[in-house]
């Protein structure tokens, strides 16, 4: 199995992608990792490591798409960017998965344009795993599709259900629709239509859920439009950061609280690990005809290593075959009977 | 000044509203507090206090709207509910403000139907204050209007700006539009139209902001549609609860971490106070022709006391006069010149 990694994407590229690649190459010896980007820069960074794992190779790409560039333009104009070159490798079957911590919009646009969608899938959706009190919840979509149709959310539910079953290994995942209240009939016309459509799917649809349910861990899959999902995700990141900053400030106020913080260090470390996005690695862009993983822009080496783990598990579990089957089974089920 | 309080609304009603009313009555001796609800029940609860403040009175209402009832139906059918009776008092000028921690949808619907909107205002919006690293941010709307037009968000910006200036006492508040990216041109058609409209207002519009900015405290007012705002608010509550639960669990793991937690107690108390919604009390429903405050369903006595403080400050600062002036000034500014 070969996985291409955008070596130039992310806030701390190329250092973090390369660090993650080296860690993953050592942990997953059955995976060949192709670092995509400026060959000279990558070679130089790799030479800083005591030894270079034999399962790391380089694919040169002369351009880099910046984090703030307009996605559509960048993908069209920078044909030799690391995102485009990596996705070309995926399209040509040279690799089985592609990972980028770079410009999310560009990664989504290029994945869709170059590799295309799985048969039957109308739009891809970013499926992110979020920590919760009772376990993780997969939220889909968090920004690939900010103006979806109800059918897109139905397909996100079908794909999210299959992802939970076949990659995360959960039986009969609970699927909820993100709304402003739990009662049937709540929400906008779009939400009400989506609710009705979700009831026609052969998955365990538990109805409307609210923002309250995202971090409870009571629901396995929550589907939403990419605008609300993006807002929810970034709001959560913002609050986690604010709590951490305010707590550090409060803990440093007196000698007593500083001693307390020192003694409680293990507990803080445990909490950090439990809610750390880096443990979860990357968010698959479900619906793409090839495994494409969106990693967080702030990805550390550990996060990249885990994104490679997610890509590897997605390939090994034949995720896309299951997605195609789920979407096809729904089409079959709703097709009018032959006369 | 008189303020009516729904004694029957909220998860721990009537105890918490009554406890909050007693605290507020002692702290704000210039305010008369009218408890609205079942007279016998309120009398009985009040008799449990060592002394009854002279500035507390009761207005009987024979019905109660449940937290999960369909708002529109409940408001129409339960004419003698505490929400309806309290808002009748506001409409008749018997009180200058009304507060409910009950069914939010019912409080919004009844406020709009009974008291009506301020001249020029098209839709009311719930303006909630959220804590941040560098100070509070006011997010409007968090659920009154889930399918708004761009003009509604323009009016939220005008009203949020005036609220910040005249109630919170901030000079030149920064106003942002909640979006999925900061660059101009991001977002749905609705968002793009709203962005253009916001540029025409005479407030300090800083452009698009993201979920990241909600808890940074860098922006004074963030406007959004009520669906995204509601999702953001509930997601944040959910995460704060999850972090608190996971941290408690982690801190109780060993004797050392338990001692650490004991010593760090003051720091946790400070953090709790900083992010405590109860300190902020209630969220004004801006645009109503009278002060109507939405309190959190889980309001404690302290939260209710602070909601009464918010109502008192809104009345004293003549909030609604400022809102009307802000909306009228915009209308004037955009009116075509007379021939």
C-alpha cells in the first residue's frame, strides 16, 4: 500500500508532515509513504533524521498552495502544486490514499476535480471524529458543502454509517440530524425535508439532535450542512483554546495553585490526550473515488502520523467499496418496481 | 421600575426563579419584582424564606408552558400561562421588562405576538454574551430567527452595536459576520449578500469572522443566522460540559491528582466564574417593543438574579430608544434623496 502526503501543506510544513511521515513509516512498515513537494527541501529536512526509513520516497512538486489562497483559482493555476501532484498520483493508481494538512478548500476542490466522485455520490463531505464523554462522534459535513440539498445529507448519513461500521468497527451506529431542537418538525424547510428523507434510509436514524449532543458521545454519526458543521467545529476549537488559556492563567495565580497544577499534571495530560484532535489524525473526505484525508492545518507530527493511520485503515477496510454499496443499496431500494 | 419574572419557567422552576427574585429584590431595592405563576405555589415557596422582601409581588397565572411544548400552539392555547400573563403586564406598561427561563420558542413567539416589534425592526434576535480570553463577545442571533434575510442580520448588527455601546458601555464595538472563512467572497449566497449589506451600515464592520473568533474576545458583536448561532451556542455548552466531566474524572484517578485538584481549587473556581453563563444572566431578545430577556433553561438563582440585573440595566440605559434610533438612522441614510 502506498500513501501520498502533501509535505508542503499545513501551518508548520514541511517540518510536521515530514516528522509525521517518518514516525508513520517506522510504525507501519507495510505502507510506502510518498512525500509530495519541493524535492530539495524535503531531502534536506529528511537528512536531519538519524536514518531515513526505506519506505519513504519523494514525488517532486514545484509549487505550493498557500493556506489563504482562493481554492478554485489555486487548483486551476498551480498545476504543479503538491496538492495537484499528490492527487494525480491517486488518480493514476500510484498511491491508494492522499493526505493534506494544507488549504482545505483546495484539497476538497482538487480531490473532486481530479479523482472524481464514487458512483452514485452527488457531493463529498468531510467526516471528522470528535471526542465525547462516552466516546467519539463523527460529524459530517464540516465544510466541503456549505449549501447542500437534502439528498446530499442522506448520502452523508449512508456514508457516515458505513464509515462507522467498517472503519471504526461499530455495530448499528446511531445517526442523528443536527437541528435547533429535538422534536420532529423543528428547523428550516431544508432541515424538515432532510428529516423526512433520512427516515427512508436503512440505517439507525434516531431523529434530530442538537449542538448539545456533539460532545456527549451518545450519537455515532451527526449529519449537517457544511456551514453549520464548520461553525460548530471552529467554535469548539475556540472554546477549548479559551478554557485552556484561562485555566493556565488561573493556575499560575498563586504558589498554592501552582503546586496544585504540578500535582494534577497527569490528569491534565490525560484530558489533553482524550480531547486531542491529533490523536484522531485526519478527517476523510467521504465520497471521493480514492481515499482523500483532510488533516488539520495545525497538524503536529503526531497528527500527521495518525492521519496516515486513518488512511491506512480506510484502504485496508475497503471503505470506498462499502460506501458505493451503501449508496447503491439505497438507490435500489427507492427505485420504482418494474412493471 | 417593575420587572416581571416567569416563576414557572426553567428546569428547576419555581425554586430557582424565586430564589433569584429574592436575591435581586435585596440587591436592587429600586426594582419591584413581579413573580408570575401559580399564586399558591409561589406563596408557599416564598414563605420558606426568613423574610419576604417588600419589593416582591405576585401576578397569578393558572397555566404553565412546558419546556418541550410546541411554542406556537402553547402560546395560542394556554392564554393564562405565566409567559402570556407576564407579557400582558409588559404590553400594558405595568412592568418595564419580562424575564423567562422557560420554553425559549414560546417566550420568543409570545413576545413578538403580544408586545410587537420596535418601529422599523423586521425580526427580533436573541443576543447572548459569551466569555472569551480577552473579554465577552455578543452573539446575535442564537435561535429566534433560523431562516433570516440579509436585512435581518443588518438590523442585528445595528442593534448589537447599540447594545454594546449603551448597555455594555463599549466604544466603537467591532462587528463581524459569522462565516466559514475570513476572506471576502466566502460562504453561501445569503452570506455574501449579507456581507455587502453590512458594509453599508455606520458601525465598525470588520468583515467575516469564524467560529474561532467566538471565544477569543477579539470581536464585540458577531451576527449570524439563528440556526448557526444556536448550533454554535449548544456545541460550546456541550464541549464545556464534556471538558468538565473528563477533567473531574481524570483528577479523581490518583491520590496525587486529588491533592493537586484540592490545592488548585481556587483556580478552578476562578475559571468557572469566568466562563459561567450564570454571571451573564440572560440574553435580551433585541427588537421587541419592551425589554424581554431569555434566560437559560438551567438557570440557577444566581443566573436569574443576573438576568434581572441585565433587565434593569437595559431599562435604565433606555436600550430600546437607542435601538429605534439606530434602525431609523440607517433607514434615513439609505433613503433616496428627495427630488
